[in-house]
C-alpha cells in the first residue's frame, strides 16, 4: 500500500515527482481527527507530495502561523476558520477533516453534578480557540452567563497538571486525556455529542498560495492515508498513538467520538450545502455571543467551483 500511495502521488500529481523548490506548509495541532496527515508524514508521503507538516503544541499556535504568513494551509475548527477570515485573511475550506461527536469533553470534579453547579467554579479553557466556542454552548445549557464562572485561560496541555494541583475545578478538554483526568477524580459532564455535529474540523488554504493542482494533491494525500488507516488499523494505530502520546484505550475511546472526513462526508458537506449552512448558523451564533467582532461573507470560505477541478 505504501508503494501504491507513492505511485499515485507521483503519477497523478507531481509530474514524475519533479518537486517545486518550496514545500507547501500545512499546520496542525495534535488532534486525533488529523491522524491521516500524521500517517502520511510518518510514511514520508508528505515529502513525496512536497508537503511539509508543521506541528504546534496548541491550536492558537496554528492560527498565529496563518496570521503571520508562516503557513500556506492549516487544520482548524470551523469557528477558528470563521474568525481567521473575519480578520481579513483570504482563506478557503477545501476539506472537512472530521466531526467531533463526543471527543470534546468538559471534565469536572465530582462535586459538580450538573452544569449549573459550574457557577462560581474555576473552569480552564484555551482561549481564542474551539474551547471558547464550546464553553459558550456549555453555559447556554447551564443557563449561566460568562460572569458566573471563573475562567482560567491557559493552554490545554497544562490542564491536567492544574487539575492535579487543585487550581481548577473543571476543564474544557478532549477524550484523549480521559484516562489521565479520570485517574485524578475528574468526571465527564458534557461532550460534543450533545451538540449534534456542531464542532467541525476543516482544512483551510491561503488562496494566494494553493493552486487547484495543489488542492487535488492535498485531498489525494488525505483520502489515501485515511483509506490505509481504515484498511490496517492495527498497524497504523501504533503511528497515531506514538504521535499523540496516548495509550490504546485512550485512542479507542476518542475514536468513538469522531466521524472522519472521508469522500462521502465531504461530498455531502460541500455538494449538498451542509457546510454552507453550518457556517451561516455558526456565524450567527458567534456574532450574537460577541465571540466574533465582524461578520464575513460565508460564501468566500467555500470553493468557487465544484468537484475535483477545485
């Protein structure tokens, strides 16, 4: 299969693997829903496709990479993509990478038995990212205002230590950290499963840097790597676990809360108008909650064409 992927990339997209001088720089933070790009990177298929994966410790780092022109493309949550375009960046969504259907979780101390019990508590969230959007929905469900809780704005990778030290009462986190957090007494209180596919992870590109040929190359790499993973999960789960630093149990639990972005899902979201509707609904919510300062033209986030020619 490795040789087949390489052959496809070379023959269909690279004109005999005659690379351009500069690789396409794609940024991501470490999230299970981006596993196909990690598999491609580990197997050197990204190098064959003249793509350089730039990994960041936080989602904020990825967004800053796009802001500062250090990246040509990036894996972001849809709300992060909307905010990025609202600051004047000419970006376009070319791929739905995955849907979070339970993999994003609010964990809390056992004395917090329901969402309303969050009132007056210290809640850790990585600001300016999905965490802020997710927390806003949690507060809606709890019938609380942002002023009713004490927000601890800190990178997600620090949350486990903060919970251990007793400096926070709850954390907006992911199920990848379930084993660690539950071992410290944390309990899951709310998850993205309750939001009905509202949390969408996408791949955005800088329109000035990515040609239609490059778009096709990126999609081919994603779908090919996803197919390889699904065909031989035992082998490739090892790669994913190593890249994310998690055990088999955490990987399995998190996969139960993710819908991967295969060709069928992408066809539905792009060609049947699902993504356009999600962007419109999300922007209306973010503007209403003052999570977004300026409105965007939702259509500009979407391809101006359809099918493989985009």
